[in-house]
């Protein structure tokens, strides 16, 4: 009876190992395909897929804002931004962009401008 248990355990362990290897291969393949799609979009001069989903392909006009100094801005807001930028720069950058979107939305409302402010990642 213990032999059957050991064999079943080893088969299960082998299947888990195979699943992990296969999952890594699929992730690598997925990243490769995403890179190819982005490169093809750049060559064709189109918007990234997430922006096409949000904006469509019609004649809408869009204002894009890229913040060039997110860590400096965060440092002005709070003292712990500099240590945080060393540990989690993507998180800090995300927080700065969220704050900027909120500020833009609030200022636009003050001037009576109707906006749809969204954050998108561009590579």
C-alpha cells in the first residue's frame, strides 16, 4: 500500500513540475507575442491596443501628458518619497500619475471643462 502511495506522490510531483515548466514557457511566449504586437503597432503608426480599446480608431482628439520628473514631484509632497523611490519606483510613479490625474480632473472642472481622465501605460 505504501508503494502505491509513494508512486502516486512521485507522479503528482512530476505533473506539478511539468505544469510549472509549461506555465513558464507560456508566460515567455505571451511576453514575446506582446512585444511583437507593440513593435508592429509602432511600425504601423497605430495606438497601443489598450488605447484603441479606450478611444477607438475614429477622429477623437486626445491630450497625452507624460510626467518627466515623477520622483522630484513626489519628493516635494512627502519626505519618504526618496526612500520609497529606491525600493518601489513603479509604485511611486503610479501614485504620482494618479495624483496628477486627480489634479487635472479637479482643475478642469473649475473651468467647466468636461473631461474623461484615464491612465494608460505606454511602452
